[in-house]
C-alpha cells in the first residue's frame, strides 16, 4: 500500500495569516515581513531562532484557522523584538541556571509577558496560549518577574510541549540552521527593525497595548545603572580643570630648578569640595528624601570619604541651613513648600571655602539659574511622568539646563 507523501507547507494560508496580523497590528508590519520562513517538520508548531528565521510545521498550518495563525505570527515576532533570547542568556548567567528545563521555564515566562495583553482588538488568541493566570501570577509583568514567581511542576505539565525556538529562550534547537545558515539577519539588521517598529509606536501610539508602549520607550533607551552614572558624573566633574586644585609649597615646582634662589609652588590636586542641594519641596516624597540621604553617603565615598569636604543644603522655595556631613541619617531635610532651587544654588556658592562641584537631587519641577554657576554641576533627577493634555494645560517637567550633567535616578 502506497503511503501518501507528506504535505508541503501551505504558504498561501500562512501568508494570508501574516496579512491579517499586519492589519490587526500595523506597527509590527516591518518585523513581520522581515521573518524568513523555513518549512520544518521537526518544530511542533511555529518557532523562531535568534537570527529571525521562522520555522513552521506544515501540519500545524493545516489544522490551525487563519485567525489563530495571525496571533501566532505576532506572538513569535514579539519574542524577537523583545530580545527574549538575549534576556534569557543574561538571566541564566546571573542566576547560574543550566539545562533544557530552565530554558523551558524561560520560554513559559516569555510567553506570559507577551500573551497577557497582545490579543484582542482584531487579533485572535491561539488555542493553548499560556497566560499568567495559568501559573497563579498577576499579569502585566516582565519575563524576569515571572521567572521569580514560579517553578516547573504539576501545574506546568500541560506546557511540556511548548517550544518557540531559541528566539524565545536562547537555547539552540537541532532543527535550527544556526549562525552559518542562510537567510539569517545580522545584529545590525535586527536593531534596524526594532528601531523602525519602536519609532512607529512612539510616533502614533493610538490604541497600542501598554506592554508595547513600554517596550518602545525603552527599546533604545534601556535602563541604566544610575548609581554608577551618578558616581561617574561626580568624578568627571571633580576631575575637571580647576576642580580641587591648589598651589602648595610642600612640593616645589620642577620649574624652580631653572630659577636659582626662587622656590615656586606646585599645583596639587586635593579631593573636591562638594555642596549637595536637596530638593525638600512638597512634590518630593519621603521615600525620595530617604533615597537622597543614601546618595549623600555615596557621594561622600566617591570623594574619598572626606566628609569635611561635603556639605548638604536642604532647599524648597528658600535655602535652609548648610549642614556639614557627619552622618547622612542625622541631616534634617526641612521643607515641604514650593520649589525654587535658585536660592539653593546661591546659598551653596556663598559657602566658604567655595565648592568645586554642586550636586542637586530634585524632581526637576523648579526654576533654574539663568547663568551657569562657576563650578561643575551634577543633577540627579527623581523620575516624574510626562503629562499631556489637548488644551495644553498639562505640565511637562522641564529638563535641567545644558550646563548641568543630568542623571535620571532610579532608571
């Protein structure tokens, strides 16, 4: 009895589903058309590798309605746009995780991040799609958050079949073509696609799901280690020309040898004097004031632990007393009124000896001095949402002036 040959991939149906996905999520069109389709009978359903190849089972396409296939297209390309393979690799290294079981757990967590709000509004949820409530966790979180909340066990047995490819969890599959295979995209090409998708979302957000708006905002402005940035900005300001420099006869200048009988002082560098202006207005929360005290202690360490060179000035609409730094916890951060840090700048510059660096910790909702101060300035900004309104009455916090080195605290 002759066996019926295996059916080939129904490309017409598959591409019709992609067009439906584009109609439902037009901001993903660039990414959806960038995927290169590879027919594979080894992949359970559809899966992607980290090189933007999409492996498709002919049997899966045959038995799945076009409406659900459109949802699968969006799901798979979401793994790649959100860099789930790279994030899985980083999470595995940071937590010393190895083995296929842990990668399956990452695939499940990545699916939860995508599926919690990607469907609806013209996009059908595929049968079997895993959702956060299946794991008894709340929706709206990132893959890394979900990974900390569940382990493989009896409640995840029904997901043992799940396999979205190395594009979802970073683990290469036997059925993938690998880095040397044909039609893979380079890292630069992948970034170009992400950039175009992010620009489309930011330009016309419309009814874009929240998770995609969050992704677009952070796609090319990733969270930064702000404490490291604040320390680096302070060190850069302190090492600038004229900061912490003074002449001393303790070590004569080498030029003295050319002038017999005359001793010239040498230019010596000392730790810089730092004045820290802390915004204590009513718009700054108690938690942020507590964070400010932590930064005061960190700034003291950044200048070599010389607390005698650090002073703290609480300021709301008026400058309060200048406190020498003994212990950060003992500094009274008085205030609670309006905000005008110009008085804080003026008071800091009147201290003697004058500061080499002024550090300002604020939410940014303040007038700024019209002219730059005669020393380096570093501004640590507490995060504030941008608010818009149709009539223009919405307030958008002003960024500090260009003469200040700005670090966003908490990002």
